[in-house]
C-alpha cells in the first residue's frame, strides 16, 4: 500500500536552518539555507518512500493557539532569527509548487495537522509516514502509522509502537499522559513535581492513564494542572486539512519557482527528480 507522507515543516526548516551555513544565499542576497536544506530533505524522503502524496504541516507563529492562552509558560522565550522567519514564509509555496498540499491555519500547530492527517488516512484504510524530529508525535505511532525521525548522517529511524515502548516505556496512546507527568522542557510544560521519565512510565504501567491516577487520589493538589498539561500535549486530530488526493509531483513547475526565488541549485535538484518518476 502506498502511504501518505506527512512532514512537520517547521521541524525540518529549523533543522535545515541551524544545520547549514548562513552563507547559502539566494541570487538577491536573501537567506537560502533553510530553503535549500528543506528541499533536500523533502526530495530524499520522496525518493526513498514514494508516497501517494505529501502534506507539509506548518505553525502559524503570529497567532497564539489555545495552548499559549491556557498555559502562560508554554513555548515562552522562543525567539526566531529574522532570516529564518523570512524563509518560513516562502517554504509553504515552494512545497506547493511541486503539487504537494500544505496545512497552516491560525490557532493550530503543525503537530495538530500531523494528527489530523494520520486520523483521516487511517480511517480511510490507508497508511501514513510522519516525518518529524518532535517526539510528541510518538503518540501517533500505530500498526499503520510510522514516525520517521531524522538521524544525522543516516537514514531516518522508523518508530512504531514497539520502538515507542522501548524508548519511553509506554504505549503510543499513553504518550500525552507521559508528557503531562514528566513535563517537557522544550515546550515549557512543568510536569508533576518530582516525577521524571522512569517514574512517569512506571506509574502509567501501573494505572494505565493519568486520569486513573487522579481518580485514585494521586497528585490531588496538581490534578487540574496535570489535566491541562495532558490536553496541551495531545495533538488535535480534528484540525482542518486540505484535500489529499494522489499526486504526481510537478517537478518542472517546482524548478521554475525555485529559479524565481533565486535558487538555481534547488531548481537543479527538482529537475533531477524528474528522472526518478
């Protein structure tokens, strides 16, 4: 069965921007490293996986989500370079020029579109591949959905339910509860006082869910906060999505658009991709 490939656009753009030199520029002198690196990652994944189509998911950075409103500390302190923001504005249209869909809506995070796409694909009897470096996505792993986690200098790690349990000690549906208990420093989710990764996994293996712990009287003073953390850590499977029909990539159109952006090297990579089909 040919899978749907879902990419966490922001995750890959950040990885490219921080992993490639800032001397990579467009013809007009504008920054190009995130555009170049993202394109290389996208093409490598497409060549290796040959998906039925691609959906690229994006954050909307200038509008807070309910997570930011509900928890003041959520993702606080994050500051993005102007050159990264400039490229983040260009990347959705670059992916779209190849005929791929993208999702970006105020009030939602890229994570939510990943979950919604997986939910839709599984409901239709399909399979999905989710490419992201964000381990929150481990909650999406199933018999028909595999997480592709980037590995420097190697092929992506393929994460299914077995690998989630090996790494976290819990099953994929328990990952939001696990995050709520353990906390998440990168997103500034505090977690339960005195509970680390191992203890969180042990408790979930004993009680099965955070709610069962709270009903049992555990964490009584923190119950409301922990329920909020779990809600924040849970990806929204109802996020709005564009249609996702099968697509034959328009590599020639993508190459033309890359030239308009002043990226001849990227245009050449798209033209090379025509020989793969």
